[in-house]
C-alpha cells in the first residue's frame, strides 16, 4: 500500500463526505481480520499501525506480561518480554512486529474493499437522507433504461431506481430519455440500502399534478376532497371552493379545458372527471355517478350504503363499462352504491327516497303546463322551487288548477 493510496482515501472522503477517521479505522479492522485469517488465529490481539505519510501498514501482535503464562496467544512471561523491552514489567502490554513480507498487497486489497463498501454505505445514507424529506412529493424522472417490464429511472440525474411493474400505468409505453413525473410515497431502509416507493398509479400523483397545474389548489382556494382512480383509464376528482367567488370546477378545467388536458397528457390520456363535492350525500352521490342521470336515492346511513334508482336507458351509463363508473363513484364517496331500475321502486317506498329530478318534464305534469313553463324559460325544477301557486299563476298559460298541480308535484320531490 503506497502513499498515493492514502491520498486517494482523502480525496474520496472529501468527495463523498465520508468521515476520514471512520474509513481509516475500518481499514485497520479489515487488516487485523486479514492477518488473523492468513497468519494467526482469531484469539490473538492484533493491532495495525497505518503510516499516513508512506501509506505502509505495520501489524503488531499484542501480549500482556504475566508471571505465569496461561494463554500463549495473549500472554508472555516477564523473561520473554525483556527481548522486546528491557523496562517491561508484569501488567505491561508488549507489541511485537509480525508484519508479513508480502503484507503490502494484502493490505492494499483489504483497504480497497473497505473503501468501496464505505462509499456504498455513504451513498446509501445520502440517498436516504435526501429522499426521506421528500416523501409525498412529485418527482421529475428521466427514463434511463427499459428491459422488458423493468423500467429504470434517473431521479435528479444522480439516483437510479426501478419503477415496479405494478406501479406503472397499464398500457403506457416507456423509452430511454423519456421525461415522466412520479409520486414518492415512502422511503424504506433495507439491508440492501434505501428503497424508494415510487409510483405512476397512486391517486396522490393526480393530486400533486393538480396542485402543480392549478394555482387555486396550490393556494388552498380550491380544495380536493376525494380522488378515485383506475390508472390509465379514468379518474374522478371531487373539489370544493373555500371562496364563494371561485368556481372550483372551472378553475380545475381551465379555459377550453387546457389545465385538465395537460394533466391527462401527463397520465397517458387518462380521462379525468372534475365534479362538485357536496356535504349532502344524495347530491354528492348523484354528481359522482355523472354522466348518468339519477332519478331517486335511498340512503342507509349505518351501513353507508345507497340504493340509486335510474331510468332504464341510464342504467348502463350509471354502471359503466365493466362496472367502472359505479366503482369509481363508490370509492370517491366512501359509500357502497347499488344501481337499480326505477321500476324496482315500489309505490310504498317512494316516500322513503329522495327524488333527484331536475327537469320539469320528469315531474309528470300535463304537456300544456310544461309547454307554458318552457316558453317562460322555466325548464328546471330548481328554477321554480319555492314559488307559490300565486307566483306560478303569473306565468302566461298557467291557471289556478295548473299552478296547484305544479305545487303538488314539487312537494313529492322536495
């Protein structure tokens, strides 16, 4: 082992920010172990002196001076100790130079192995410390290499890690040099170093992309209440506004849909539905099932279960392809949702459900009444809720019996 090797140690310690004393002590420990293995035995007390100027290693066998020798590996007699030191007495420690003639090569190899291990350990510690503070964050990544289903990505141009197959968006194609965004869920310490739990499928990836793209969410003026997602296919996001002047859906969608489109592009074309959150569970479930139109809802609070009644032509929409729409709505609201045909709603239970009728044409009113209201641009239930019969009679074409019919119809859906 030569002096330039010590210089190399110093340089590596500076570059990798590894404590120099720890590296040198670990090298000495490796040299002691190497000597015991090749030239001595494990019971011996061995010391190593590493000359930092020359880089040479000297190995000493350490023995205690005793009156009566009971262990030759660790002890020597007072008479024998005089060969090494005339002043030696009982209780002293004597160091005997036992450096083998070819020990320089062994020392260099042992030191090399220790340094490599120390560098790896230090890099793992740096990696853990760096990313531990970035849990629950969005990471920019560059696809380094693709080997079948194994996708290796570079994070911050320094750290290379694997994006697991089950965390890849189904159907998404990856190629070397591709820039993608990842969600860092957790950093776990393992015997093989820190493991970064990165994902392209985690619902929080959508949350972080929305925060990045939409200033109103970043500033908490618009709040994301819930997200349900089938990666690569469809995602529902429930939002609400903390400022009465701000439209949460409009803020997320953006002018001509540009904001939400940017996020969809990042997620390999995954469709994103932005819906209005509501504290009223009937309204929330109804909105979550869009684009299907819901006719009536019955809630079972204890079981957190909802029976949703729809017209026959709306049932396929409510359920969705392979049950996707109702499944996402259920995850979004946290309620188990059953989709039923309106014909399954018996007359006896009509009073137990909340009718979710929007259009006046669904109220069962006579055609002339509906036509008269439509001419007055009154086509939605919300527009006439709260109006008295007297108010309705002011609409051209609505007489007193017609006004009373409207009021009675509205009571059924109140």
